[in-house]
């Protein structure tokens, strides 16, 4: 146990939300409409992560059709000569085997391009003349970690019939301000090419403006300059926008309208990386306040679930979920990670039992949480030391050898793909990047028992 953790344990005002190693903190206690959760007709659209790990918003993209940002053509965006583009990007998989557009200029109706800046293991820039490719120049392969944020930069110059393109990257600055120092990726790349001419083509961020080559990850900011270090022509600062904003004015002069194009349960949206979202109204859990004054979300067991964007979350992991199993159905899911059946806590074996699974192996079923009874479930995912405990009862499954799958995200109310929805309620959920020892589990459990009025 670290000194910081011990100091918190020794305080009379112990609060697990202030512990180190908190990966994500979700609660719906407080005033409806505050920054913790957003309601729509009594249903919950978004639950914000309060851990501090998602303090900055971004354009969250799921890689599916219909999900990207776009802005119409303008004189400022008709950059045909010297060009510079900069972006702050997190990719779930930087080398997923397909082009992932960072910024492009393309017509959705004719399929005609001007240029495209993309990631596919390497970083590349392609430009066109009247829809015909003039050149594609590609960097060497940089050493990049998936689920990690980087800054990328590309510049293009023309001289005497030759185009010179340079690619750069930098570690994340966390301030959403482009860094002052860059590392070039490989050497200068050249091609025989003259300056292109422009037609009225829209700009796409996170996909081409014709809705193709979608990026899976988060884009925090995208900038276009006329000339290298020249006039700012476009500044889509997604980090500066409120959660779930559907459009905003970009930060250049005069500035165009940036529209968030969104489709599906977990479509493109502006939010924090670890915020949980559900954009399909019929699948949003219902918000209510009980007679005891505790706010809860109720997942109907038919199709309701909420999910975060993918983020780095590996074993060991401790989960503290305060809620209830309103009904019990074999194999229905309570909690999962980012992918289907990656690390689920799900209903299994006998009435009111549930167990923790990873990599095809599971703990013994825990039957201590009765149906329609609120409790605090502590689930520790730590390979051979995984376990599930309800309130202060004995843990079930300690020492069970389950798989080494990593969660890499949070899904509540279903498996990671939205299947197997469970009929549950939720009052609070804490996810920690640590295998908590017995003393800390007791203190955290006691806190939620008191705060959420659990009859232990």
C-alpha cells in the first residue's frame, strides 16, 4: 500500500474518488443536468468520467460509416500550394490495415479529392488534380503505441516542378497546444509535381468528406495553414467544445461551421475519452430518484447499455459497482470492457449468481447479491488472483486462474458489443488500475454502503 493510499485510509473523511490509480469514476448522484450526466426525456445520454483522466474533450470516433466531422469549402480552405496540417490524435490501432483519415478535402458527390492526410502505420499525404492522383508520399514507420495520444504534422512545398513533403510527430503536450519541438519521421519525401488547382470540396476530419476511410480513436484538434507556418485557414479545436456539441465555429478567421456527423449507438460525439455514452434514445437507461434519495440508472434488460471510448486499461483491475440485479437471466451481462466478452461480469449458473470472466475462463459464481437488492460488488481482475465479492461477505473465486484479457474501456448493462443486456440498476461505478488489497477493498466498500444506502 502506497503512503498516499495509507494517508487517505487514515483520514476520517476517506473518499475513494480521491485515491491514486483511479481509471474511471462514474456516479449519477447530484443535481440532474450537472456535468456528471446529461438527461434527455428522463433517459441518460452521457455519464461523465469524474476521475480527471477525461478532463479534456475530443472528437470521439468509432470508425463506422457516418461518423466524422466536416466543414464546407471556403476561399481560405482552397490551399493548392504550400500547405501545413497539424493534428492531435489518439488511434485505437495505428496500423489497422486500412487508411484512417486525419484531415482531407474531398467532394461527397463527385468523389473528387484535393488532398488527404492519413495514418496507416505510416503517415502519408496524397494530392490530386481534377480527381486524378498527382502524388502519394509516405513516411517511414514511426514507433507509436496504440491508445496513446500524439501530435502529427505534415508540410508540403513546391519548387521547380518538385514537391517536398516532410512528416513529423511529437509526444502529447496535454495542453492541446501544438508543440514547439518536433521529431521528423524519416527523411524528406519528394515527387515530381506542380501546384494543383482547387474545386469546391468539403474538409473532413476523422474521415473523408464522402464518408469513407474512417479513423477509430479521438481527434482533439485539427489545423490547416496556407503556407508553412503561414496563415491559419482552419482550426477545429474539439477539446474546447462542450460535451455533445453538434456544431461549432472553427477558430480561424473568418471561421466556418464544423458539423459533427454521427450515426449509431456510439456515434461520433464530443466528450471525454472515458465518458460513457448512448446516443440511441431507445437504448438509453432511465434516470430516477428513489424514496431513499439515491439517484439510479435502470437498464431495461432489452437493449439498454452505455459505453466509453476505448482507452488503455489493463490487468490488474478492481471494479466497485453499486447497483442491483432487477431480474436474473442466464448469461446476461452487468459490466464488460471495450470488446465483447473481453472481461465481463455476467449472470451465470444459478439464480442471482454472477461471475467474472477473461479469456474463456471464469471465477465461480457468486450468489450473495439477491435479486432486486442493491449491493456493492467488488470484482478484482488479476489473472490467478481474481475474485468477486458482495458487500462485506466472503469473496468468491479467489485464486481462480482466469485469462489475461485487458478491458481497454468500460461497458455497463451489456457485453462490449451491446448484446446480452442485463436488467440492472446502477448508482455508482469505480474502476481502478490496481489489485486492491483486503483493507482497501473494505474501506471502499464501506464508503459505498454508506453513501448509497446499501443494506449490508
